[in-house]
C-alpha cells in the first residue's frame, strides 16, 4: 500500500487503453484516492464509468486549454480532497494534418496548438495545483523518444515533447524547494487513442517488439508501475528526470527505418 492515504489527480484518461488509466490502476491498487478529468462531453460517460470502478473516485470536466476550467477543476479537488499529493499529466495533441509528410511544412497554428496542449498545459496545471500541494508531492508527465530523435510522422509532436521535457527540468528546479518532485516517463510506442493519430503506429510497435533489448512491445501496465515508483516514497530522491520504459529501445544506435 505505497500510496495509502494519498490523494491524486490524473489528467488524460480517455478509455481503458489510455496510459493514464494504467497509472490510475497502479495507484489505486496501492491505496490512492483519485480524481480524473474529461475534456468535454465526448469523453464524459467513458471516464465517469471508469472512475466508478475505483472506490472514492470522481471525474470533472477540464479542458487544459482553458485556465478557467483548470481553476474550477482545482476547486473541485480542494472540495473533495482538501489537498493533493500527486498529479499525473498524460495529455498531448497536434492536428492530424501535422503528423504526416515533412516537418518543414508544419503550420504556424499547428505548431502553436501542439506546444500549448502538449507542453504548456503541464505548467498551467502544475501552477494551479501548487496551493493544494503545500506538503510536497510528485508530478509525473508522459513523453516519447521522438523528443530527441527523428521519428517518421511524429513531426511537431516531437518538438512539443522536447519542450515538455525541458519544462520538467525547469519545474523540478522551481518546485524542489517546496518538496515537490517533477519527472517524465518516456514510454515506448503503445496503441492508444492518441497514438492512432501518428501514421504507421502499428509498424512502430512491431519494429519496437522486434529489436528492443527486451524483445516485447511496451505495455501500459509497465508504465503504470514505473509511475507508481515516481509517485510514491520509493522515488523520493528522483526529480527532473526522464525515465525510459521502452524495453531498452532508446539505448540502441543505428535503427532500421520505421516508415
């Protein structure tokens, strides 16, 4: 019961295949009480139904592109929990047309959208959560190898993830004196709802399975349990880091093309 008595907010659950849901399952298994968000009515029923399966959990609407909705979500968290021990940020988005073809053709608006939703939102929600984390805590976000290497069709999302990883380091420096740790998990390719927007995701998963040192595709539960480490006291000395959960794929040198 590594998280017994702890209160957490998990952002980014869309369905049972979501990495955020795997993290929720790991956290709940270890005793955490959880609150979830859903972006809009499209996801409301699915997220609420999932939340019903975890005792004491609730879900509230929050589009992280709207500061008013972020503030309202934190007010709901305060009303329900009184405090926050950890925050999981598993949110990323770029327009589908930006995830195909050459990166040089990235539009100004597509770039701005990807950076705002995928990177700036971590800063916005962390700042809003700060008053509820006055006893310290942990913040975890999700990134991908495309932040540091060119991955076909990942395009502007790779730039957004690079900004996200830099934000993790700056936030870790700001929040460390307050006893709050900030880390990222770089997961291997997983067929989630968000990943379906990346062309060739099935080939990427199969390629990963074939050449990653552990010779298997990354599983959501593996990411969930690594997040558990970072959210619990077991990770109390770790901050500002990117932890890879990809079967060792990131250590390899020249890789076969994935297109």
